[in-house]
């Protein structure tokens, strides 16, 4: 991966952006695409749009990757200065005890730790018990309620206190790859297309969407505004190449084997075919996902916007989704960008996406 692109990925992943609090990530996105697009705009929900004019005015294509990440929110401070919290999005509570977090206050991040009774003090019969989120709390060092309330406010968002790091080879680990890597792909495709002398065949909107983790909310309003003919969501997909994941339930998806193309009711067949054609032309290895229902992605609401949109879903294989240690391959990320650049190059004014 190009050094500047890697910097962009790292900055996006590390910018705090729990659903509803995405603007630090959107600022990174705007700065990266600004020089390559004809227009940059952010709407009232916080979705950020990059627009590149095409040679023709049809079909309008929209790429969507959500920049919100899972996290927590401060909901109560007790008399001893401990902060209680609720999850933002689907967090695995079993992961939480002992984790360090950043509480993102108006004055910047404040380090805290999710406290837990020492194992010596837990009755042996209780040691196997499942942790409940309402039994957990954050200790950020305050001596009492008064001091705590001067440092942290109700409604402040919280993230795990970890950033992006390289593992061996092309593998990287971070919190929030779901789906800041999707926002990355959108920004990177806009840059690659925008830096070319030749305009793309059709108008391209790249949208870094918000509030996906709490109900696909940003993609709903952004698809309504853009009115695309073709919409592609870029998301993380479950890799199944690590211990304890059952291939017969999840399918076979491996890191380093390229982006995953979904098929099924949420996916327009002509868009799926065109994505496959783009993969062949670009000599890009892809993996195929059978998705019999509406997917839990921005592709779901894009497809149902207004009179309907011809929708596709490109996923990047990811291990340990919704944990602070999500792992992916930079090679797969680059391949997803290559694929979408090829795909947009194949779009033509007279294309018909009505199923035959
Ligand atoms: Zn996601």
C-alpha cells in the first residue's frame, strides 16, 4: 500500500467516531479527498459526500462506507466518581473487564479503565458467570462525584484505548476497521479516479456514511439525497480462517484472498455480474458470499431508497469483528480499491439494471 494511503487509513481508524460522534473521522476523510474531487459536502446528519463529475450524466453511482465505529457512552456517575456506561452498537460484553478506554470529552480524551473485582475476591461459583454491562464501570481516577463531573459529562462517547498497528507482513490490527476501512476505500477510490486526467464515464458520489451501527441511518438519508442508479456498499465481512469459526455456518473466507462479492436478494444481478467482470479485467481475486436475506449493511437501505437502486456489496475479510483487535490484510484493501476503480470504468450511459 502507498505510504500516504496507509497514513490515511491509520488516521481514520484512530480518529474517535462512535455512532453519532463521527466528525473527527469525517474531518480526516474530507482532508484526504479535497484535492481530488469536484465537490465536498457534509449534511445535517454528518454524512460526508465527495463528488466527481462524469463524462455523461448517467448512471449515477454511489459508493458508501460507514465511518462510525462501535463504542460506549457515559450515562451515570456515582457518588464515588465511577462512570457507568451504555454500549453504542453491538459490543461483546465478555471482552470488557480490565480494558483501557478513552472517554472523549470536550477537552480531549481522558484515559480510564473498566474496573473488575479481583479474581481472589470472586466466589469460585461466580467465576464462570457472564459479565453484564450494567455491572461494569469506568475508573478514570476521579476521587468523588464532584470531581468526576468536572472532568466527564453525561453523553460523552468512549472508545477502546487502542490504535492501528502492523502485524507481520500485510496484516494490520485496529479497533474500528468496521467500517472505517470502508470509508477508507471510498476515499481512496475517489482519489484514484479524481487524480486521473480523464473523467470517469459517469458521475461518482463517494459517501462516508454515519450511524450505520445503530440502524443504517446515514445511508438512508444519503441515498435519498444522491438518488443513485447504482449503489455499492463497502463493508467488512467475516473471515472464517481462524480457530473455532465453523465454515459450514459462515462459509469459507480467507484473509489475503481478495474482496468478497455478495449475491442474493439485496444484490442487483447485473451489478454482481459487472463486479465479476471488473475483477476478471483487473485480474483481481475475489471470494463469493451467498446472502439470502437483506444484508445488515448500508446496501440494504440503499437498495430500498425511493424507487429502488441497483445495489452491490463489496466486503473485505476481517477477523474478530466488533472487538478492539480487528485484523485484516492491506493487500485485500488495495484489491477492493482496484476492483471499484475498474467497476466504475465499466459503467455506461445506456446500461439497464432491470433483472432479466
Ligand atoms: Zn460495519
